[in-house]
């Protein structure tokens, strides 16, 4: 599914080269739930952004089902993100002038998803927002906004979900609710999920843990979890 070969990323700052990622080699099979952990500045979010095609590497290849996306132009990358990826960020990234249902339907319609309105309503019901479909993001709590973002991410049934600290801006109760929903959707839809988190107890619920430090993957651990296990 995702194959990364000799991936590096560096920037120039004041004439000095700053290495962010160094010779990353990684394979993530279809359907696996992988957590990326590590201290701030270890390269976690940079790696996630490169997988998404949101940034270009300095060196190396990123293959999605055998296609090297580092060779794609911007139009091809946009098509790839729309058709293959779903995104969950800690900042929600909702459109404030659209209602809950409109935020989800728009994502579906942009990808020409069949029965966009009905699928959007079904997903909002599944994440507990069935009675909040006409509310705007500002009228929703932080937990509700993240549940809305979750519905939007899954509406197109993407092959890959990329999640960057999806509970980072939530209290513990709402954070646990979001995690339960992510794990439940993983079990039912068998989506490949790559999630950045600094919380060890969250990472331990996934199937694989990658720990990063100084731009390297320093630990790669398969856990005893499977997609069918209870996450509590």
C-alpha cells in the first residue's frame, strides 16, 4: 500500500542545512493501523505531510500502490488526495460558513461520490451528530467539530486516513470518544490509517508503533492488537 524508500527532507536556514528526515525506509501494508510517535521536532508531521503529497521530499520515493507520487504534478496530487486519502487534523479545518451536513456533502461531491447527501447523513448519524446536521461549526463543541471532521474524512471511503494528533485539542472525554470512532471505522471499513500521536496509551491500541527521533525511525514495533479487537 505505502512504500517509502530512502526518504529525506532538509531545509536551508540562514545558509545552514537543517535535516528533518534522514533516509527513511518504510512499508505500511493495506489495512494496517500505524501510530507514529516521538518528541516534538522528531519529524512525525513532516513524514505524514510527505505521504499526503502536501510537501516534496529532498530525496527518495513515496509509492502508493506502486505509483511514485513524488513524480506527480500538483493536479495529479490533488486528484490522489481527493480519491485515495482522508484527513483528520487537530485543528478540524472545517468550513465555517457551511453547516455540518454541507461540510460533509461538499467533500463527497468534490469527489463525485454517489448518493453524497445520504452517505453524509448516515455518517453524521454514526458519529452522533444526526440531530446537529443544520448547525454551523461555531455552534458545535470541540468534540462535535472533530466528529464532524471524522465524518468528512470517511465519507468518500478512502483507502488511507492520515491523522495528525486528532485528539490534541480535545479534553480527555471527547478525545476518547473520537478515538473510539476512529477505531470502530477502522474495524468496519478496513481503512489503512497512519496516525501521529505523542500519547503512548493511544499508540499502544494500534497495530504498529513507529517511534521517531532526529528524523529517523528508531523503533518499529508490531503490537498484539488486530483490527477486530476491542480498543478499550
